[in-house]
């Protein structure tokens, strides 16, 4: 049995065509079913539904053999014990620093001032500002990041940006681009050794579908 860990929403929807390329069809709609383990048209393949942030953990500890997760989640997780063969080029967006339109972010950074940043991506934010030599106090949040600067709790935020509409609606502007984000295929290394043939078939089918066999640096 091959167990694939996915999260509901955009990643799930954009993974379906890749699964189809591998001849795999999920038989139930996760938005309508209350099940957390979904069958597929192949007796030897099933899908488990987990939180996006939990996908690397399920794969690392053997709760799933393979999974699809964002680059942002992988960096925060650390990627320990995971084989990462493919950039699937789905769920694309980017990580950015955003601040209120009236905040002189560039001046604050240039002077080396200590700024306060709200984010749930603390590892990414810490490394980004450390590389710039900026002193930063991080506040970890899980909800709407945009509220932090609006309430005066933080000077800026580090968050994922897709269209930028949410930032604009809350009078925030993107002040720095950190990195591009897309979703990766991750594989449990022990499972790859024990179930080499079926897992390789899925990897090869996904690679053919996205036209890439390696994850770019």
C-alpha cells in the first residue's frame, strides 16, 4: 500500500492532474466527505488528508510514504529525513515582507533599527533578516498576519503573497521579495527502499507531467 499525504484546498486540486498522469484517481471529494483517508481507483494507493504544515511530519515518520507540500513548509520543517525529488510547479506564489503604506521600511532597515515582524514563517524570516544584518523581533502568529501592523503590534509581516489583493485591501504594500514558492514532492527514504517500484512509477509519472526531474536550487 502506498499512502500519499495531501492537504485540502489548492494543493489537493492542483495535484489531481498529476495523479491522473500516474493513472490514479481519488474516488471521493474531500470537501464533501468526512473521511480522512480517501480511496483511489488503485487498490494499492490511498490518500490521507492532513494539515498542510503536517505533511512533512507524516512523511518523515512513516504515516505516509509520499506527500506534496509547499517549499515554505519544508523550510520551516527542516526537511530532515525526506527525499525531495521534484519541484511540481504547482500552488505557486512567493514569500515577501509587507508593511503599512506609511511606514518607511527602507529607512528603518538602512539605519539598522530593530524592527518587529509578525509571521508564522519564523525560520524563513529569521534567516532573511540575519543575512541583511537587520535586528528583528519576531512574533509568531497563525491567523491573519495583516492585523499585526494594523493594530500596532508589528512594523511589518512576512507572509505568502499570491495576488496581493489582501495586502492592498488592508493598506499594506510589499517592500521586499524573499523567495518564490511552489509545491514539492517529498518521499520517506525508508519507504523508497522498501517500495521502490511503485513509488518510482509515481515519481516518474509526476516528473513527466511537469517536465522536470530535479528540484532547482
